[in-house]
C-alpha cells in the first residue's frame, strides 16, 4: 500500500556548500526506507562562512542549525555539510540535532578514511554518512543515545563507534519510534 505524504511527513535534505550527488542520492534512498517519509533534496545553501570560528578552524554546528531552522521548510530538515563541525564543550561533532525545531545537521568531513591516512573507501564513507543521518533524525524524533553498541542511536565518540553501529534502530528504539507514530 502506498502512503500519502503530507509536508509533516517529509524530510528535507539540505546540501550546504558543494555536496556529492551520490551521497545525496544514497541518503535519500536509505532515509525513505527507514522513516517511510517523502525525502526532498532542497536547494543548496551557501557554505556557512557565518559559522566559522577562526581560532578553532571549525564551524559552529548550532549556528548552522539556526540558519536551517530559519528556512521554515515544514517537516524535518537535515543539513549536510562537508566542513569540520564543533559544538561548545566538544572538540568536534559528527552532527547535531534540535528536536524542538526539528532540524539537524551532519558533517561528512570526518567520515572519510583518507582523512586518517587510510585508503579511500567510498562505500564505507557513504555508510558512515547514512548512519549519522539516521542518528540525527532519531534525535529529531525524540530518541536519546542508546546503550546498545549496534544501535544507530549509540553515541559515536570515534569513527570506530560509528563503524560498529548498524544503520538501523535496535528493538527498544524502534518500539519508541512506533509508539510516537514515526515509523
């Protein structure tokens, strides 16, 4: 049975700066399968120079979340950037979400193996991006970090943590999303 989607059942993927089309296409496909929502790739936003902190040489994720929220696209919105993000009190973040405004952001910057002197692995890179996108959307839908290391909602302090996770919710988190009417 086909679902009829309203704007409240839509996830907006917002490329911020130049984002690889293959990454966007794979995110769109995987997020639709997980969340059963219409996925729309919004027009590209400019590189977030307004969020750059020169002393850290990083971009402040919360400032970018505010810019995404100001677009007022309806539904949930997930920004995708390819810059190094940080949040106050942390050295870096893979992403951040604000459940109140229903916006999130992920960064591709630290997901590439070659950043760590390893061979390029496009599939591993895309799988990491998918996991981080699902994770931040989980936060948007009200989930907290999960103690199950295989659950996509487990906190990733390192890429090793991200690689151990599956691109899926554990039974407990799935039940919580069902209870909320998300999936």
